[in-house]
C-alpha cells in the first residue's frame, strides 16, 4: 500500500474503544514499528466535521486505506464526546 504522511485515509474496520467506525476519515501523521516485529502501526489524527482535532489514535496499517475517487464523504454523530 502506497501511503504518505499527512494524507487522509479511511478506516477499514470499527474501533469502538475510540468511537470510530469503518469508513471514518482521519489524517495519517506517523508510522510506528511494532516492538516485536509485528504489524506496523499508523498514528492517525481524527477531526470533527468542522476541522477540530478530537483524537489521536494508533491502529494497525491493515486497518486503513487510501481514499479513491469512487467514494463519497458523509457525516455521522459522535456519541459521548
């Protein structure tokens, strides 16, 4: 996967511990090697619909994908913030 820092990416699965769902958009801000040689982690900054930073999370690289021109953005309510 050809990922670059500071590009927007989409989650490919849910992360209930972060209140994030598959399809949510975040900005890739860093790559983190696994301490035991496992899957690389990706540090993501999550923004609300008006551009305010609401969280920074780390997820496995397999849990994100590049955005494509065949997708459309949408909005949803974030609960418990």
